[in-house]
C-alpha cells in the first residue's frame, strides 16, 4: 500500500489532468471576501445537440464530485450516480448532455482549502474563506456561460445537490426549464447541523489536523476524517434498512472476540467506509462544505420567506423524497412543495416508499428511477416544442 | 375535437369548466381528465393523487401532480388559488367530507363535485326488496371492503348545500350516456333515475 503522502502526490497529479476552467470574473462571496482567477473542475457526458436544448446540470452532494458516471479517473471507482446516469439510464447520456462541476471548497480540482494561497504560497487550510451554497452555485453558473448554454433542459441533485439546485433556481430563475430537487431541504435542520458538527469535531479532535495545517506536511487527519465519514454513513441509512442489512451478524467469526475489534458486521462496514474515504477526500473540505450546508437557509435570503424565493418561477419542478429518509425527511421536502405551490409554480411531488433511507437516491430504486426518467423525457418534449414556438 | 377516450362523467365535468382557467383535480387518478382539459381547453391543470402508480403515470404524461392525501394535505394550497377544484366520486370516501368540501371551496373560486347517487332506484330496490347493501356498477364494493364511508344521495347533497349556505350553480344528473339538468322542481325524480350527480357549487 502506498504511503499517504505518496497517495496524495499521485492524486494531485491525476487531478491536474482533469477538465477545468479558470473563472476570471471576480466572485464576491457571502462572507465578504472575493475570489478570482480560480479553477472550477467539471466533467461532461453525452453530446450537446445543435439546438443546445438537451443539457442537464447535476449538482453533487457533500462527498461527491464531478465524476457522475463511468469510471472516476482519480479513484478508479464507479461514478457516484452510475445508477441513474449513463447510456440508456434514467438520465440517458445517449440523448442528453450531462454536466457536473466540483463545488468550490471541494477537493477534486475546484478551488478548495488544500490549494495554494497566492498570498503566502502556503496551502490555504483555515485561511480559505468560508463559502456558502450560493457561492458554489454562482461559480457553476459561470461554467454554463463558458459552455454556451443559455437554458438547461433540467437541473437536478440530491441532498446537498438538491440544496444547490433550490438556490440555483432562486438566484437564476430563467436558467432551467425544469428542476428535480431530491431528498433535500430549503434550510438545514437542527439535527443536520448537529450531525455535521459531530463530523467536524471528529476531524478537529485528531491531533494530526493541527488547526488545518496538516496539508503542508503532506499528511491527513485520517482517524478523525474516518469517524466523520462513519457518522455520515449512519445517517444515510434507516433503522430498518440497517437492521435488515447487518442485524447482529458477526464479521467472519463464530463468536465474540471479547475485544474491541470489529466483531459485528456493521462495525466492519463503518470502518471500511471510513478508511476508504480518507484516501479520496480532504478533511478541511469536509469542514468547509458541511459549514456551507449548515448556513443554508433559503427563506432567510428573501423577505417574505420561501414563497418569495420561488416567486416568478417558470421552471417546472419535480420534488422527490424517500419515506425512510430521516436526514432530509418527507416533511422537509413537502415544505418545499408547499412553498412552490403558494408561489404559483408548476410543481410535482412524489414520495418513494423504501427502507433504504437517505442513500436511496444513489441506489437502484426502480420506482425512483422510473419517475426520474418519465419526468425528464416529458420535459424534453415540452422544451423542444416551446423552443420551436 | 380529438377523440380522446373518456367516460361520460369527465365529459360533463369538462363542459362545466371554461377554457383558459386554472383547475386543481383532487384525486386525479392517471391524469386522463387533466390531459383532456389541458389539450382541449387550454386549462392550466394541477393534480393531487395518493396512488404511486397513478402519480408516475401523470408525471410520464408531463402533468403536474402532487402525491398526497386530500383528507390531510389540502392545507398546502393557498386560498382561492384555483378557478375551479374538481373532486370526482371521492367525497363519500373521506372521514370528514364536510371539512374536505370546506377546504375545496377555500382553494377554488368554484368547485365541481361528483357523487355516486345512493338514491338511484336500483340501489333503493336492492335495500328495500332484498335487504342487502347495494352492489352496482357505480358502487362495486361490498359492505366490508367499500372505501365509501359516507354514502349520500343527490337530494342529500342538495340539502347539505342549502343548510351550509353553499351556492349551487348547476347540477347535472348522469345515467349511462344520458345527462339532464337537475333543479328543485325535478329533484325527486332525477334523484331516482340518476346514477351520478355532478354539482357545480361555490
């Protein structure tokens, strides 16, 4: 196994070869600071047609990246939404042009805390400005400009991706013909802030973290980061789903070891997920991105609340929630629907019944994928007709 | 008009609704009425539907639909946000039809409600001569598995509207392919010979 420093070097080298644009236009962040000449990494799938009416923008979630489907060239693993996106899939790349960008604050090529601060030639670490969901979305809008796409056929995303999408629709009301926010919320709940705080505290309690300065030493607070990931993984499943998947099954042993090794399968699963994660993600990025999620409160940005945020929407919405999702509950998703309804927007809503929890949007959930496909295909027909007229 | 296959009831409802209006179809099923209203009358439609499969079908047709229960989730629609609200043959299945009707009248400037008529002569005969709960084409379930909790007759709904000061604009009786206007003076006879009653109120 390569050393962690070596692995970082190897990953950074690979990251240099991925698609990127440099955004020269200064971006004034919500925190007051301004960034300019910064990289935004992205990936596209399928072909943009002549009329430029088949573009779909996907927003990724907390630990996602721009590699939606196929093989992620950096990790050599499958893209994170391979169940939904690809040739012949619900979001069919034979038909549609799919775009996804790495969020700023992330660690897959877009400007993030592990990059070098031009002011002192040191890695940013905690000198990186605190970013918000709105900042992320504004950066991605510049990418659309670069690609020459005036109006998207559809924009979609689950979890934090859904939050970015809601922000995108509120900030740029004419940029998407249709939108599918999945398993998300218009403002982060106390429970979700608490879980994010747990993840951050785990990272910050790791002595290797060293106030975020670990980057210059080419190390990673992997114990803390792994625990942060474990917290996440618990919240992505449901009580029932977890019980069915693991129960009290033991990990390759006949009886308890009377030790603190991973006796139970569920422990082994969490440890595996935690330590696999440290190889591909930067700890400071987790701090920054979870902060952005916690600060997200769309209603706070508009006097008159959420209804006002969605005023004058011509975008056609489909909101999807999962019955066993306790992280972004059906109720939170319905609140979005209620606000859209109250603002007179064109909105559909479906609750998919499943035991698989928040993770459902990444899994092979046939009812979910059928709904997704049906909506996008029907929107494409409408969009084409509208453009013709 | 295109020959969209539709049951008589929906044709009557469609005729009651003017072109270019905004309509909420509560319990919209697979969206066949919504589709007709949208295509033929340029009506801006929205649906509310409980069944997952039906919701999916509406979405595939590009019809905006919200999955939800009309009994508990009508509060999400603002006051007077639609020109018309349609409720087809489900009023009798609610726990609290009075509350639902109140909500529909709050959401829509007018409401179209259709009911299977328990006053239809065959229904009355079944109970009178056989002493059994009626099972007919419009009421296909038996007493132990029927979703219908509050059966009523056309006359009952008339009385209800008077008592609650709800303005009745028009009532149409439907028997197979025949339709007729129901007024105070022909109520008794129409209540006997109509399988369905379609009320435009509000």
